[in-house]
């Protein structure tokens, strides 16, 4: 049985394909369209899934959409009418978009893919999120927590799910508690993201990166705009917000009266904490003080988010009594909060699927249809994230030659890896392109940039020469899974379900911080742990680097330039390689140098 899941029209459109309940392909549209967070109809991702499985559309048994468009339409209609006439522009814009395409998703899927309407199903947004976590996890029963901006009406749920691998007992997801729009932890975080000068649905992790440079000194002000109950349910004072009636701003003038003027997007960020010696170019005491206010506000909203999530986690435990927790929704990508759930929460095991945001809804919708609507038993557990497109050696060779790069083909894997380790030891930076691209927002060793993590200076090299991104944003370490506990202070970290997907920040063991200067962010790191069987070449590279240096860790960051999606094709990789100061590129078993450089 072939089931295609589709998510689109909010952010991060995607498609995923199941064959007899086993995932065979999943990808976000942005990787093909090259538009970051592309939220349009995922035509190319759908085509890729069918191609990967060798299917034509008439072989699809079901196409499942990740939310119910009419319920979402109702929410937008009712919430904007409630604030009329303030909402006129919002209303007009929303209606144009909805009548244009969104409301008619069924006929769009029917005509574009070429499937009859009786094969098209719809699953509620938060059920799609919940299914994406539960049915990829290794658990047969678990507490469920979903937290995002907003789906149809729902913004967070607590529930319980069961689904066995032997087919005994019903597969079900029961979301017993919910929070509803406009009250939303995800939207609250997004409002602060916008206030702090970052793009909503893109810059949330930048707020998280800024937070460690500040103190949560604004809690009393935050209390004026939001109250939490003892299960993490929020009540927002809507006088301070405008996302329910404005297309441009999430916060109202009253919010600005309370917190002060918002941060200008793209303005330089430096404070006495980031630059104690005042050595930032063009240092200005007044600007540094103003930036400190922003860092303190970032710390405040981050702290509040962590505390609220922990309250929800405890409520889920009390409600279900389960030892296992699965989490989904955009807020489940808050890796600092996830670390606290593991260290401070009551659950023994926690699983989050790597595409925890709306792209993962495509996968969840398909899984929900298969296991719950059709009642089929489970066969699948996700134990890696490599579900995207890959390219043959012939594709690579042709592209490299057509672009005129100098290259060597090194068939002997050990020899190739030794060469790469030598290059990294010479403080060079490597582009690493192998196998199928990753599912979800993180590069996990198939489309990565790798460097030596040991010296502070590499942070600067990678940041300014390659990523061209904000200096306060951290780089991540990747470590052999068996050695994670030696370097990272979180219980049971060698067996974590979160670290293979870089979903959790952990404190770094005190006496190891000095060995990991380039990936240590105020004493913490958002690690990826890797097992040999999940990614043999990548694992072996880290192992060899460990043998050479005594530190089995590399700096791993995503293979893209600032503002661009992670590379997909060999041509994307060569373009990024050419535009940046990446020193060498490993593509499959090709070792590629910059034009004009000799090997
Ligand atoms: Fe969502």
C-alpha cells in the first residue's frame, strides 16, 4: 500500500511516502525550489517521492493532507471578523490567499498529482504532528505533547498514544487536552522573534542563540502579557499583540510601551558579555547597553518557554503515567528546552522526530492514515534522517567536469578519510556531500560543512568566511555516540533519541570545554551523536580525527550560505563551494579543490 503525505501553505512544505507503512522518501520543498522555508505547493518534493519509490500517481492508494483546510479557514474568518474593522487588510489578504488555492487543496491535489478525490484524506494538524512523533518512535505507548504556533484552532495538546508492533490492540492517539488560538506558546515566541529583529518562522533559533548572553530580567513585564496555569496552559493579554488582526506585526504599540523600541533587523549585535574587551569594530557603549536589553529580553522569553514546556511535560506525565514521551510541533525544535526536558523532566525516554515542525506533518498525516484510519500494525522506527534525494557517481562526475573543478576520485575510503583528516588538521574547512539529503532542518553528515572544533579561532573562520552569519550563533559538535557521555553532561546521553538529530543542547563537561572551544556556547553544545551503522563514512572520519587528536569530535554546520536552503544537488554544492571559502569538497568519493588549485 502506497500513501503519500503532503504539508503546505503555512511554512516548510514537504512530502513523504510510505510503502506498506515503511518510510521510503521524505523531503522539504525548499531543497528543490531553493526558496528557504518554501510554503508553496510541494510539487517537486512530491515528484521526488514518487521517483524515489519508482511509482506513478495511479499506484498511490491514498494522498493525505496534514490539516483540515475548512477548519483553518473558519479560524481565520472568525478571528479576523472578531476584530473588524481593524482587520480589514488582514481579512482581505487572507481571503485572497484562501480562495485562490488553500481552500481548494483537494482539487489541487486531484488535478496536480492525478488521483481521484476519494483517495484524498485530511488529518487534523495536531494529530499529524502527534503521529509524526509517535509512529516514528520505538515506543508502543507514550505520552504525547504537541506545541506549535497554530494549526486549525489548536496551539498545543497533551495526550496519550498506543500502537504495538505485533498488531495486538488498537492504534490510537488520544489528544485529551488542548490550548486554542490566540493563546499559543509558539506564537508568543514568534512575536519576540520579530521584536528582536529576526524573521518569524526562521529566526527563532537565533533568539535561542542570543539568550545565553542575557539574564531573564524582564519576567515581571512578561507576567503582564501572559499567564500560565499549572498545566502550562497560557492566557495571553491580546492588548499586547496584533497577530490576530495584522499581517505585518505580531506585537501592538502597547507591547513597545512595555518593552521599549524593537531591535532593528540586521543590526550589529555585541554586548559586554560577547566582547568583554570592547573589541567589536565600531564599539559604542550606548549600543552595547541597548543590545544587552535585547539579550535580556531573549533570555526572558527563552526561560519562560522552557518553564512552560517543563510544566506541560509534567502535566503530560501526571495525565498518562507513561515512562515515554514523544513531542512534535515547531516548539519541539527548541533544543535548549529539550535538554531541560531530558535532564529535569519525569520521563525515562524522550523521542522527537527530526522534522518536528510543519514539514513533519506530511509524514505524520501519512502515518496516521495507515495506522489509525486503516488500522494497520507498525513496522517502522525512524533511526536515521537520510530520506532525501541522492545522486550517482556518474551525476557527480559529469557536474564536476562541466563546472571545471580539479578533482581526484579516491576509491579507497580509508585513504580518502585520511586525506580529509589531514586537511582538517591544517585548519582547513571541508564541504561534505554524501548520500541522501537530510529530512528536517539540520545537516547531519550528508550535507555538512566540517572543521576542527578545538580552537576558538575556527568559529571565526567558519562564521565570517563561509557562513556569513551572526557571530552569536553557535556551531554544533558531532561526536561518536559511544563517547558522548565523556564530553556532555546529560544522563544516558549515549543512548539518547534526540542527539542523533541534533535536537538537544547539553552542558559540556567542565574539563572538556577547553578542548571544544569552537563548538562551546557558554558552556553548552547542541551535539549530534553518530553511530557507525547510521553513517559509516562520517563515523569513521570522526573516529580517525579522534585517533589523531584525542578528541573524537568535529565541528558540523549545515552546507549552505546564509539565507539559502541546505544544498541538494551536486550543482548546488559546487555553487556554494565556489562562492564560499570552503577549502575542499568531498562529494561521494570525489575530492574536489577550488578552480586553479592543484591537488
Ligand atoms: Fe504545526
